C-alpha cells in the first residue's frame, strides 16, 4: 500500500483505515461526517485546524504500519 501523504483525501484515508478517524478526532477534526470535509486533502484540513500536516502524516503512517 502506498503511504498516506498530505495530498491524501480524507475520505480515501478513512477507506484505507477507518480507525484513523480517532487520530483526526483527537486533533479536533470533528467534521468527519460532513461530505465536504471528506473531500478535503489532509493538507487542506490541517490548514483550517492549525495542525502541522507533516507531523499528522507521519503519525498516520506510523499508526497504519504498526497494524500491518
């Protein structure tokens, strides 16, 4: 599987591993049920929420790798 990047669409990320929603919720991204939010890239969502996208991408990839 390809690594998650800052250009990964949130909806696609949740299809890859729905448990990553806990990471997103944990940093304040509580709008995951919104259709427009699911169409955003991780980078776009991080800009809105004031989160460092590179740190988030690393955390998500580490989480997925630990499970696999």
